[in-house]
C-alpha cells in the first residue's frame, strides 16, 4: 500500500536572536543582533498508510507543531522532503487543502459573530462542496458531534467544548482524506473530551479517515491511536505501537499477589520480586507479554492464592519514566 504521508529526513531550522555580552552592551545587540540556528525538526523520517490513526507525541519544544505545519503546507522544510497524497504540500497548497482537514486547538476557523450553521455554509462555498454532499455530511456530523442544540447560536456564545466539536465537524465537512489535529482537547472538560475522542475513533473506523494527532493529553493517544510517533529535541525517538513502547522504554507490568496466609518465599518464572510482606507479594514481569496464567503456573502447590492484580503501565507513566531517567543521566 502506498503511503498517504511520507517524511524523508525532514529538518526545519529557525534562526533565533540571542543577546550577547560585550563592551557596547544592549546598543550593540540592537544594531548588530546575533542569531543562532535552532533545529526544531532534525532528520525525521516516517510513512503513514491510508486509514491509520497516529499520535505524534513529545514535550513542549519537541517540534510537533512544526512538523504538522510542514505536512499541511504552512511551512517548508529546510532539508529533506515531505509528501502528502503524493504532493509537495507547500508547492501545491490549494490542491492539498482541498483533501485535508486541519484543527488547531488554540486557533479557531469559525466565524465569531455568525451562527455556527453560517460558518458551515461559508466552509462549503470555500471548498466548493456539492450541495448534496454538504447536506449529507452536515446531517451526519451534527448528529455524531451532538451540535443540533446550538447550531443556530453565534459562535461567540458557545462554550470551549462546543466550539471544539464544531471545529472538528467543519474540518470534515468536505470529506478530507486526512485530518490533522493539533491539541484538539486542550482546555476541555472530561465530558467534552470523551465526546471528541469517541467521535474521532468512529470517524477513523467507519470512514477510514487518516488521523494525525498531536496532544499533551496521553489518554487521547491511548483511546484513538494504535500507533504513536515520539519525538524530542526535534529527533525521532520511537515509532510503533504502545506495547512496543513499553518494551523500548523499559516500563514493565507489575503483578500483586495476595494469599490467605503468609506464603513465605515466592518465586515466579522470570518475574523479579519487587517487595511485599505478610500475605502480599509484588513482582515486576518480563517484557515478553506472556499470558498471566503461564506466569502463575510457577506457584508452588498448595499456595492459597486469594487475589491477583495486574498493573499495565499507561503511556503517561512510560514517558514520565523515560524523561526522568533522561534528566538524571
């Protein structure tokens, strides 16, 4: 299958003005400013297939938004190449825009003073969406995103959660093949986040829309994206599944066993004791994802096991552990 998005050794370098100390002080900095290069994106390569949902993850300043801007044609790479739907996204910005949807969580594309439905109508005209396609899509999206209660209301009167749901619906009104989302759940309450996550999963599953999602809310990734790309300091750290992420960054499953009475010394095949006393024992499990029943079969005969609890580390825990180890190194 041909990749719908391709990045090959992509780099983006910005020039940042810096102060310098010297005999002339601030006046010299003003007359002869000094700049230094900043590698926002540094030699990143990846392919994304049609219908994938991919989380693009990293701390502030890692280059996430810069990469999205290059893929959407807002910025051009300093080196390397990007291809979206077989095109150079900046050289062919208009053609590219007609087949992608973009939502930036901190910027609105809705018309502030107009009723929401008028923003949808203006979007239809700008993208030249046939009336029949628009009517069908608007009906589906209004239902799926629960917009009917406020579709006639001016955008300025909508809550943040309502606006974000409307932004995503409008970005899909012209049937884009790819949806780019930059922090779509930022600032939303728990209920609004749940609506957005379920909707995006459904759009990806039922329509086959390719989704590229950057976010600081790691639950977004866990609920929407089977694959994630992790970057830091502009460089690619990881590209794969969440299960593979656990193996790569050493986050291990933890097993808690509770017995009817103190079992004494307990051994499990290839599991590392991690504490516990009395009737409770803790273990760190190997990274081979063996079934739990296979691991427990190593318990000695007669062990009166009453309870078993398995803790699977989430993405947030994995990444926090990785960055803490990086800082302490």
